């Protein structure tokens, strides 16, 4: 049996109330909220967070390959998946590939993994932008999702068995963006609605035939695409009852582009019972559809940080700050020079610490050193250390400082001294929290972020964020 072993998502903490757009410009916006990636998040960091959640849910499963799909990569020519690979502390033998550049890459990568072999971690991520007050700005959303695909006999328990798929490809000039452009261009809506109609019917019918089921057998239909009119008008023609439609998260998250199909699938898996059929269809330069059926294992499957919990725990961000983070408006920064670019050789030497957040522990005294050290602070033992991963370890704020002068794209910066559970202390930057919300004794957890970008080099490292439960909101 081949299928999905585990799913993980990352919905950024910040939410933009769409009504703020119209309040400023007199047009645009709408009802509900959209998710907003913080100034220190990009498609790579969000993909890493989603992948961490998927692996937490999977338990002890060996990954053979990592595939990363996004339409907004932070690097060209350089592989983005390798940073996710490093943050997950995967073995060098695990391949890491980018399969991106187009919205269709997300569903295409998933279908390829489902029809292939080995255990593959499929990660999709996107940041959706648009001109101020545009429809893309209001309806878009930022987020990532990761699906671990494999076989029962090789990698653990499959929670959703792959049954079949259908594909309908066509060259449609409906949405496009050239390299270097900051926004997508779209053709008139009626054209897309008409062009996608027969393709959706074809792919949907082919998927059901490949799975050996009928329309009546479908329990959950997740259908998405950046052309919202084509989705809403054409899904009603598939013959699936409206109550079987999976929430598209439009009013809470927005459309996360390349990642949205996997995000909706993860959401459907969280609420599905055993033996239920899920069909996922994505409209992008044609249509791809996959059919899965949940197994008995879905009942006992532990979901690390569910979609619903991440949505409920979100906090608000002002429209002005959103525009600043997106570099649509220039806000005067602190009067300090920008940091120098990181050294490639130094980064490579300390990659386990920088990307994997791996410290060292003295074998004799058991003292944890952050960053890793050769000489123990307790007893002075030399080169008698063992590596200790800290990325999944929570901690407590021992003290903190609010710095309004240090360079940052979003001042002020809060630095905290964190005492980690089980030992280890480190000064780290706080994120996803306002300065007046920070308290000594607060619980925090590591998160993979981008410290800054200098000379077109993204400097990745770990910060800490508050440990939040559903409904624990905050304004940032």
C-alpha cells in the first residue's frame, strides 16, 4: 500500500484584516483575514517549519528524498531544498531537489511522489503578493505544507492510501509572471472559467476511473486554484454534494498558491474518519487530480500542530507593517549600518549549529553547550562532547532586552536569554511577538528563520517564538 504517512503545515502567525486595505485606499480588501509571512520568513523557512511538523507526526520514519516546490523561490540556480534538508538534519544520502517555478509544481510533485517509489518528503510553500489594493493582495495568503509519501511495508503506517489520479494539460495564458517581476499578470476572468471547465471534467473523470470509484463514493472534495471564479463555477458541475466540499480557508488564510492543495489536503485529513475517499484537484495550466482513501491508522495518527490550531492561534498585523515587510513602502530603519554578508566557509564549517541548531553535551559532566564547544565549561574536558539537537526543545525566558537601535527590517528587536529544558542556555532573538508581550518566565520554542539578507545572501538561523495554544492571540 502506498500513500501519505504524515502531513504537516505552517500557517504564519500574523493575519491581515482585509478591511484595512479598503480603509486606507478606498477600494480592495474584503471580509475575513489573510495569513502574512513575517519579515523574517520566506518560502524556505516556511517549508522547513511545515516539514518539521510532518516529521514530528510521522515518528521514526527514514526519508529517502526531499522535494521542494514553490513559485517564489528565494534563490535561483542555488538549490533551496538544501537549506530545508539542513534544518531537518537529514543524512547526506537523502536527495534534495527543487521542483518549482510554477503553481502547478505543488500538485505535480505530490502526484509524482505518489506514483513513484521510496519515501519522499514533498514540501510546498508560497508567498502571495499583489499590487496594493489588488485582488491578488487581498485573496492571497502565505503558508507551506509537507506530505510524507511512502509505503506501509517500508516506512511506517499509511494514513491515506493512494487510489489513482487524472491529468488534463493545456497551454493556457491565464496567469503569468516573468523572472524578476514582483507581481502576477492575469487575463480576463471569463476566459479562464471557460478554458478550465472541460479540463476539470476530464481530469476528475480520469481520476475516478483510475481509482475505480464513482462520484457517489467521494466523501471529501478539495479543489483549488488561483483562478477563484473557475474553481467556484466549475466545481458545482462535478456532481459532488456541496456539503462534501473541503473548506478552502479563504476567509482565514487566503489562497497560498503552490502550497494550497497540500494545505487543504492536510486539513481534510485532520477531520476525516477511516475509509473515507478524498479527491484533491488543482487548477493550474490544466488540472491534476489525485484520489486517496483514509485507513484505520488515521484514527490514532498524532497531528503535530494542526491547521485549525495554527489558524486559531494567529495574531493581527497592521496593513502599514504588512506593506513595510513586503517592501512596498520604505520605512526609515534604525540608524545603524546593515550587517555584513555571512561567510560561506564559516557557515559550512558550523552548518550543524547554524542550520540544525545542534549543540554539544559533555559526556562526563552532561553540561549542554550552546553553541557547541570543544572545551567543557564544567570540568574542562577537551573534545569529549556528543552532539545534541535542540530544535525541538522548548525553553524559558530567563531575561530579555528590547533593542530599538540595532539593525532590523522590523524594529524593535527583542533578544532573550533562554534556558532550555534539560540544560543549555543561549541568547536568541524573539519573533512573532510584540515587545510589550514578552515576560520573564514565558515559554518559547525554536523556529527556523532568516536573520537578514546581505549582498543577496540569505542568512538563516534559529530564533524562538512564544509557545501558543489555540485561541492565544496577540497583536504584533
